[in-house]
């Protein structure tokens, strides 16, 4: 009995709920008919015959006789040593005398926990099935890596669509529109889970959208032609494009191939914020935006539902009034949501966790590699290892489109964007983090340490695996004429495209690899111990594959160690007030 229940007239003593079953000679737990029933949603499933029999044998009324097995004598139930004498048939036995305190606690705890665990296991199974039924998934059409891995860095594409689905959302305009990739974030989680980067991609960024193979509802496939020099947000919804088309566009833009995608509509913002009891945001000024329907005074506010949706849609009342200003507001909102999700207030509240599971599985559309609650749980456990102070929100570096008189779109800032993309490709943190796996890092760095072969002894085959056409020949000419690597040859195109330039070599070629890395400015992570290949002369050679990061012969390929100056970024642990 707990302290709060002590002394209450209506409290039922646990021992009163244990009665003798005359049919079995055993004491059994009898709950009152008014005991609360499970409210867990989900389909009811018929119990198996064996399970049903077990339940019936434990719930039959004391005076009700069970049918005897024909042709077989049923021996009388044996009374346990120390148990009260069996009462006359048809009458309920008196409750047993109260046992010593220690025994009573064991009896109550053991019996109740057994009952709860069995009930909870069944309820949990039904609830998991219910959550699985909530999940909407669509094909990734081969645009992903095939799904995240626990032992690798993770890249999740988060897409917020402005499709006006759901109750009350048609008031925001564009009713009936198939929607766009209105808000897009590439979430990169480091291999050691010590840090993460959320890269926002402006919707008005001018990009090339590649051809996109999509699976139709009837099971057939259709290739949607790509478009050049168009807004990024048209990579979804327009011309029948699916999330996999946005995924291909992001890969083309950043050189990072996402593992999975998640798509959220207006309802996701409303339901998720309500599930956690609202998130706290801060404003540096009063806001009254008739377009987004947001009206808030200066200071901090806890927002949820419609008000939260209005907050993330606001742009005309913050910053310069454009999409880039809204991105900053959305990053602030997501930071607040992350802090709330990781707070004890949420994690220790079963009701909030259930509401969150309900809201999340109903509001999100995921790719076919994330189509079960178990897979989402595994991803959640990986993301849960992050510390919010090491989650950086970064905006893709852009400049105004120089071809426009009236500025409406933006283009990549080529002096900064490649460095940001390269940091994500190379798993470099945007915050200073003490690496947990220093041993692994040191092992990679050791590849550059040791003696270097003479350039004339370096034997290498050069392949183009994503660089501009002619790069392999350009590199060959430069190595032979300017660097003295005369035992090199052009091997044509690589069988697959790579985002990063790599050099594969056998153990006995390590000195050659170090020399070539020194000449080309390759990082330690670009060196891949492996096997040698046979060149055109039948001799063992290394393999240099030029990736999409290759900028030209003689241009160093060393990975950046920090973000460019003036790149818009923030961390999730800090509260910032929107201006």
C-alpha cells in the first residue's frame, strides 16, 4: 500500500483480492468487475484455443463446476500445506488470514506483476500493430542507399510539403495543389553519433532536377523528365514527382546520397507540437502576419497546433521578409522541438510518449525502407544518442540570382557551398566535439605517415567516377608532365559514380599511395587500403577514382576542417529570439 492510499476507506487490501478456487485448490487473484480496462487502440484478435483455455480456468466462478472428462476419474484437488480447509461446495471460501508483511508484499508483487506483464505484452503487441497500420510509406524508387545502417553515418532527408491536406488547411491558399518541397533539410548524423548537421536547402534555389524513375500506383514505372535551371521546390509534386525525385535532386546538388526520407505536411506540425504539450519559442518583436495568421507579442511563448503552423509559415514579418528569413525561424522552431523531445518532461510522461507515437506515425510519410515501427524505433534510438549542443543548423550558402532584376530566386554561393557539402560528405562536424572514437580517427590519419616512394615508382590507373568529362586525361597529363609520375595511365570511366575522390591500394603499395596523396593533396580518409589491379602492361597498380569533388588537376582535395566564414548556422541547445 502506498503512502497516498494509506488510511482511505475505499482502499482494497491486496490480500482481499486473493480467494480460494475450490476447483483447483489454489488461491487466485480476483479483480473487481469495475477494474479499469485497457484503452489501448488496435484490432482485437481472437485468442488461440490454448490461451483461451488457460484464461477460462483462471476466471471461472468458484462455485461453477467444470465438465468432467468422460471415462476418467478426476481426483480431488490437493490442499497445499498450511492452506485453510476447503469450504462446502457452492460457497465462496473466506479470504485467507493476512500473512506476515514480507510474505504479503511478495505475494502481491509477484501476482500483480505477472498479471500486468501478461496484459501489457498483449496490449503492447496490439498497439505496435496499430502503430504499424498508421504508417504511410512510398517507394524510394532506388534513389536512396537502401536505408540507414547503425555502424555508418546517417543521412535522412526531411521534406515539408505545402500540400493543403487535412482539416482546416485549405484556408492557407493553393487549394488542390499537389504541393512542393517547401521546406527541405538534409540531416547528417556522424558515424560516431557525437554530432549532427541539419542542412536547410532554400526552396527558391535554382537547381537542375535529374530524370526521375518513379513507381506508379498500378505497379508500373515511369521516368519523369528532368528540368534545368528551375526552383528546388518543384522537385516534389510538380509533373507527378515523388519524394524520390527530391532525393535525387539533393544527391545531385550536395554529393550526399540520403539513406531515407520523411515527408511531413501541415498536419504534422500541428499534431506533433500538441502531442508534446507545445514548444517554447522567442520573439524579439511583436508579430502580426495576416498571411500566416500569426499574432504574437515580443517575448517567449509556448505554441502548439494552429499557432505552431502559423509560426513556421511566417516570413513577411521576420528578417528581410523572404524565404531565407523563414528558414531561420524554422530552425529556431526545430531546435525548440528537439529540446522538448529530449526533456525529462516528455521522456518520463507515458501519455506524451503515446501521443507522440500516434502523431508521428500518422503525420509522416516515409520511404519503404522505414515502413515499420521497429525500423523507426531503431532510427530513433540512433538519433537519441545526440547531444543538442552538437546539432548544428546550417543554411546552404546562396546569393541572389544575378540574372534577375527583381530578386525572386537564389543560386549557390560557389565560394562557400562546396566546402559545406564537402564537410558533410567527409563527416566533419560544424561544432567542436570531443570524438568518442579517437582510436579510429588516429588509425585513418596513420595512413599518411611513413616513407614515400619516388614519383617515378608510382604506378596508378586513373578512372573518372563523377568528375567532369576529360578529367582523367587531364590528371594523367599533369601527373606525367609536371609531377614525374610516368607509370600512370587513363583507364576510362569508373563502373559507378562517387561523391569523393578515392585511392585504393594494396598493403605493399602504401609508400606509393602516400606519395600520390602528397602530390594531389588527398586526405587520409581518401586512402582506401584494399587490393591492387593489373594495368595494361600486366603489372600491379593502384586505382585513383576521380569523384564529383574533383575540381581540376593540381587542385588539392584535402577535406575542410571547419565551415567557411559567415555561413548561417546555429546549434539546437541555444534559445534564439526571432527578429
